[in-house]
C-alpha cells in the first residue's frame, strides 16, 4: 500500500433505529435526509474500493479500561428490540484484521476484549444495515470504545490504522455516534439551551476541513450536550492521523432533539481521482459552489427564456434530500435585489426547492421589480438551507447563530428573519423585524421558534 496506507475511506454515521424502514415505517419521513445521506456514504465506501469496514459503536458492552470487539465468525444483528425482528444484517468477521488490531493494540498496552455470543448493538447494526441495503459487501470488524482518556482513544485509532496496513486490505472506518441528545424540550435526555453548541463545533470543524478541532472541544460542553459519538470520532481521527483530510458534511439534522450527522472525513480513492480532474470539476462537486450556481442558472435561464430549468443529474446528497431554503440575490455592490424562500419543503428535493425559490426571488419579491436581462451580470447569489425549527424564548435567541420565526397566537400571521443579517445586533431587534414582516402589532403576544442555516454564498 506504500505511504498511502490501507485506510481508504472514513466517515461518521448516526444510529437511530427509526432510520431503519422496518422500524420507523411512516416516521422515516422525519429522517429522510439522513437516510439519503447514508445511501451516499455507502456509495462512497463502495467507490473507495474498501474490502473491509471497521466500525466502532458507543453502545457495545463497555469496559472501563479496555476496548471490545465482536468476534463471532459471522457478525449478526437485528432490530427485534425495536419491534422489527425481520430486519436483520449479517457480515463475515475479518478475522485477520481483528487479530492484527489486537496485536498492535497490545504493543501499545491496550487490551481488546473479545465478545462471544453477542448480537451487534444498534449503534453497530444501524450503519451496517445501510451498508447492506445500499450495496456494500465485505468483511467487518465491529468494536466498542472504553472509559480510557481521549488521548488513549486517539492512539487506539492509530493502532487500527497500523493493523490495516499489516493486512494490506483496503479498509473503510466508520465512527458510529449521535451528537447532542438535548436539543429540544422533548429530547430523550432532556433539554439544555447550550447543547447545540457541541453540534455546531463538530459540524463547523468538518465543514472547514479541520476535524482535529473536535479533539479540543470543552469536556463540560460534551457533558452538557449528552452526546454519545465523541469517543467514536476520536478513534476515527486517530485512524486517519496520517491521511489527507477530505471532509464533507453530507447531512446534519435534529428532528427529535438528537443531532444526526452523516459526514465524510477522508476519501483516498476520491482524492486520487480528483487529482486527475480539472480544477473546475472539483469545484462543481462542492456544495458552496453548486448550490448558488444552481440558483444562478435557474434565474438567468428564466429571465432570458421564460423557461424553468430541470434539476441536474448526479446531484450531491444534500440536493437529493428534502429541505426548505431561502435564495438571496444581491448586486455586486451588496444591495439586496430579491429574497424568497420556504419554511417547510414543498418540492421533492432541495435542488427543485432552490430552482423555484431562485426564480421567485428574481421575479416575485414584492419589494422589487422583476430582474431584467441587462442586470444579470451584476448579480450574485446565496442559498440558505434551513434546519428544523424548534420552540424558543427571547433569551435563547442569538441573531448571529439562529434565524427566528415569529407567529401570532392564532398562528395566522408568521414572519421569518434569517440569521447573521447586517445591522441586526440583538434578539429583540430580530424579533421586532420578523413581527413587522408578518404584520403583527407591536406588543402583541407571539410564539417564537428558532432554526439554524447552512449558508452557501457565491464566490465572485
């Protein structure tokens, strides 16, 4: 394998059983974006050429000072505990790799305890369910973490990488784990107003291709969040310690007050093929480029021809998922020229949502005349993809982080303001502006909801 090493792909996967069709049934609609992102993650594992997947779960039986490994010849799991006994997965154990992991770990004084006659826990079974259903086949090593220090988890990840190099088999590493469990009042671990900061730190670190920042997250913030994926991520970071980063957030959502993140950390196969492509092709695969470019194409085509474009083929996982969004159009001088969006998704996928909202922003924003063909060269575009809205109070708002939805008591009038708007310095100012947009009288009782956005600005 040379200097490249045997780890060819690594990523992060959530594990709520509701994502499994046979468990969630109609409720899977609430996590459809995560399901679609897991399909994309699997496609990347397949394209990476991985012959083995190493997976570490927070829900394997825990030992205080040792890691664990399921070591049956055939690793089996089902969802009988979630009223879906017919939803099953089974993969062969990569015995050679497990033996190598135990040996390299022992050389660093770490014990790996074998689990005999254990079915896979749901933290292992959910990601493997998606790998199985979406076309990946191969050997598996399923592990569980410990109560050892953060540094020990990083070093254990290095042991896994060294063991994979011993076998020489292309290997993918999946860190199973959910993020904060306290994002909404109805969340299973209760609610904490600052828990979202943990998820934001993790997501931002991956967005910015700096996953090692995760190691530095404040331990108190982790406890506040009630997370279960942090140690899994540390082992993953150790396993990819010597690999170039290729981070991408495929999806993040928190429909039930628990943060579900699907993300890529490294992808050696993609990096090799990307180096053979023109730079423009690499940019086209970047959401920061593709989303505003789609908005631009929609507006320019409609303004010039009156025709609405179709969503392109080979969409990013983000664009395949359903999500609400706002499209903003500004002049090159920074003056607003149109902004329209949706609070709930109304189209089949985000790509169609962007196309429709971009055209409406250019032609139907009541504050402006429709965009004319001669203006097109002087416009730039941004797309804000909205996260799930959650009830909030004025004290819990931060206009730099959250957008706000203000409704009157009858829920007939509703106004929205996006986050990080120039000139909006306080939560009360943000709420007042959104209330005026809705035509709500000053001082009238209102209901507040907050949401986060992922913002994709056109580079010009």
